[in-house]
C-alpha cells in the first residue's frame, strides 16, 4: 500500500512547516486527481496512521477530488471526461490525449492554530 508512504511524506512536510512557524496544524488540504494512482480512502486511513504519535495526531486530511480534464483538439477547448477508461471528447467523440488536470497530488493549504 503506497498510500502509507505518501501519507507519511505529507505528515513530514506538514510537521516541518508547523515547526518552522511554531503553530499547530488542524488540517491538511490536498488536491487528488483521478489519474494520480492514489486511492482516496486508503490515503485517508493511512494519514490517520501516519499522524499517530506525532504533533499532527488528531488533525484532518481534507481531500478535494480533481476530475480528469483533457484538451479536445477538434472543439479547441478543455473538456471533463466522464470516465477514465475512454479518452474521447464527451461532446464530439474525438480521441484526446492531452491531460490538463487529473494527475494532481498537491498539498494546497494547511489549517493552522497558534
């Protein structure tokens, strides 16, 4: 389960920032793309385990799901895919391979308490 190592990295980065600012972290906000290869539920569970015994114990991991957005060359516009199995424009049916969003695994914010 690689989600545990990802969760541990998130906790390490958040802990470093908390120590640097001398604050307590209440929540870590994360954007998670559908193509990131990370299972959201496993990451949430792993985050709790990774926080155990650290200053982040009791903090929350808030995950924003990022859908797959591709660029359609025929429509000349970004389009959101309904499924990760078919990389076709949902409007015109043109195959598309240019992924704009959906691969994210990014910490976007920390909720702090001083």
